[in-house]
C-alpha cells in the first residue's frame, strides 16, 4: 500500500480512477488519460474526484489537475501549491468540463468519439467495413489470435498525392521530435517524450512518406479502458495538407484498432481548429463532451 506524502498526496492508478468515475464523461476522460499517461498521478482526500497529473511540464493534458466530476472542488490550494513548487514559472491549470460550444471557441477542447463498427473502411472515402465473424476479444493492445503481427507494414498509396503509408509499433522520429519540442528545453526532453508516446498498453503509429520525406504521422493508443482506442499526434506537413493524408492515416489506424479488439475510437481536438473538426466529422466522429483548461488561481483559495 502506498504511503501518502507529508502534504497528503497519494499515488493512484488508472483502474482506481475508473472504479470511482461517476458517469460516461469521467470514464472517457480516464480512457484518454490511459492513452497519454504522465509519470505522476496523485489523488488527495481533500480533492475528491480529482487527479493531479505531472510530466515535467510537457503538454497541458499531462500537467493539469483533472476534475472528473461535473462540479469543481471548493478550494484548489493543495494542487496549486504542488505545481508551484515544481514549476514556479508555469501557471497551474485544471481541466474541467464545459458546455459544448456552438462554434469556434479558442478555449474549448472537444472530445469526439465514434463506434468503430460504423467507421469508414480503410482506403475508402465512405461506407462502413463489412463485419467479420464474431471473435473473442484479446487483451487490449495485442493482436487477435492467428492474426499477423503488426510490424512496419506498407499499406500502399492513398488518394492521389498522399504518399505511401506505413503502420507499425516503431515510434516515428518526427513525432518524437515534435513532442520533445514541447518540453523545457533540457536534455531529458527526448526521453520524457518517448515515455509519454509509449505509455499506453499498446501503440500503433502511422507514417506517410513522399519522395523520401515524412509528410504525415499519427498515433493510435490502446487504453484497456472500456474498449476505447485513442487517436492523437495527428500531423501533416503544411505543403501536404488538404489532400486526404490525415483521413487516409486515420482510416487505417481505425482498422487496426478494430483488429486489436477496440470497439470505440476517441480523440481530442481544439474547438477552433475548424479544419481538423471538419475532417473528423466527415469520418463519422461525433461530439461527446468538451472541456476547458483554466488557471487554478482563478478559483480562489
């Protein structure tokens, strides 16, 4: 059994958080956490329904107080003090629920989901994949019995001009470098970014190459939570956008998610990123809920 710190913080786990999640929104947030798991997860008896996340200042999602319930705690002094001691120059943040925005909202972050059985088939613009015979679901993050292990598999060219897609478990250098760039600028940033990108029970990475250049990357994380797979890290080089590259990667990753036993796909996107939101909607993703990052100091003490 873990021993609380002198100020009362106690290490917690994804399963403990899931056991205490009170509704579908909280359970989905735990799945998202399992896909993007920081090095530190702490709970406190005086902050019920909250979890403190810390990954050396790398990304908001991995470095904010997650409020799982619909209501905020009366005081956040404990969490604010914890963050201030470790990163005095960084304003402590909390991630809380907010109403679904009616249009572009610079501060809101949308959580979008879909049923993978209805997701467009890989390599096709529309239509759902034909369901196969019923199979026993394997442990999350592992191939189905008898399936070919996923290496670095070329999937062929997508729509005209998108390049060649490869899927595999090897972390693409472009994605590693982009994630490390969010760190503090220290020599540990690459190792910390690697840990964050390989933190889930299983990962599948998509890479699109064109003329020897990587022009697109994305990550699929198997969470082990409620049959949810999470899509993140989607990036397409500016000169290769609006050619179907992102959709091509996402369709193939969704296919792999089904192959690995997931039934639902989830992702997070900023509400004012209209191009990305439109892309996900065309693929059949729907809005589930929204959250907002707010400074802990704004809640008072």
